């Protein structure tokens, strides 16, 4: 008998535990709370070189990225690491969330980020081709000297129409120190040129345009930097940079991108706007680069 009871207990212990069926909802009771599904991952890995270009034509990807960032997981940590501890580093997920709400939500971010990506050219101008001219806080000289160099008369006038080649970047030193710089900057004046009125490229000091009308000339407009600046409140204001008469941006691309995220209609101001059509973009930039060198500003290669 004892053996029989032991075998019976052993049999019972070996049986699977039945799964409890969900309780039936009582009439009039509130429905059981549904647990929200985790947002689908974007699949994007953020680095300090991730460009807004990844969003060109893909607002749905931008929305997924922002959704994932707002979860505060690995992607948000990647964003912070990619911002390199700079002043524009996004400190907390809550700060990012408040910013997204302030611009109208995730869909608005996605729309604007995709618009930035769509404007970025397939091939852009490298930093080594960008002139470093008076105007920004870290530059020397006066923007009026750039205007003087591009227009007849005055103290300077570069000989452009006779196709005197512009010196290579950083090949000349500052006016007053380097005879070659003096020669270059005065080549179009009456004493050195058969036609003292022909060397003219239109330039308008100051001015600006709505961010939405800006045309970037660089390909590497970085998402971590532009987004960080936007969260910090950059919207409109002075780019401290030059642009073309048609709105091509020669510098200040990340301030422009931040403005596009915050308010595409906001005006961005320029040091000056220059005609890039008369001689063509490449040739005009060569002259502007040399003018910048002659006014004491070495070309930045990075």
C-alpha cells in the first residue's frame, strides 16, 4: 500500500502545470490596459560624421531615429558621444523631448530633417576651397576690404578680368608684409591695369535670406552637431559667413541646419553676399581665398 501511494505522488509531480486561462472580463468592467509596443528601431548608428543626408527623401527614417533617441537608450548615448563634449551637447533625454514638443512634434522634426537632407548636394566643396574672409570673430580684417578688392577704385582691386591667376591657397602672406600679396591686391587699379573699371564682381555687404531658401555647398552637414545646436536654441541670426547672391552658403552650414530644424522661415544674416556667376563658382572662390589670405586669414583645410 505504501509503495502504491509513493508511485501515485510521483505520477502527480511529473504532470505539467496547466497555464492559467485569462480571466473573463466582467460586464461593465474597464478593459485590461494594453502595454505599449516598443518603437521599431531605426537601424542607424550615430557617429560624429553622420550627415543629414541619410534623411534625404526618408522622413520616416528621421521619425524612427527621433523615436529611438527619446527612449534614452544606446542611440541617445551615441548622439552624446558624437557631440564630442562640445557646447551643443544634448544633456538629457528630457531636454530633447521638450525641444521636440516645442517645434511641433516628431513628425515636424522628420519633415524638416528630410528637407535638410534633400538640399545637401551629391558633391560639395571641400573646406580647402572655402575662403576664410573678414567677418567671423576668429578672422582678421574688415569686410569692406573684401568689397574694395572686388570693385574698381579704392585701396585695393584684384585683376580678375584679364585672368591673372589667383595665388594658390596660403601661397601669399598678408598685405604690407608680402610684396606678392601687395601686387595681387592692387593688380586691377589704374596704375597696373589698362582698364581700371573692368575688374568688378558684385558684392553686397550684410543682407540675408530665410533659411528655407539657403543652398548648402558642403556635403558633410553633421546631424549630431546641427541637432545639438537646434536643441540649444540656435534659430536664425547671423551666420558670420559669406553667401552667394542666390543664397549658396559658403560657411555656417550647421547654424543654417539648426535654423531649418527650429524655424525654416527665420532669416539668417550674412557678412556679405557675392556674385558667383560672372566668373563661375570655382574661379570666384579662388580669388576670394587669395583675398582672405592677403587680409591675414590662412585657409582652413579641415
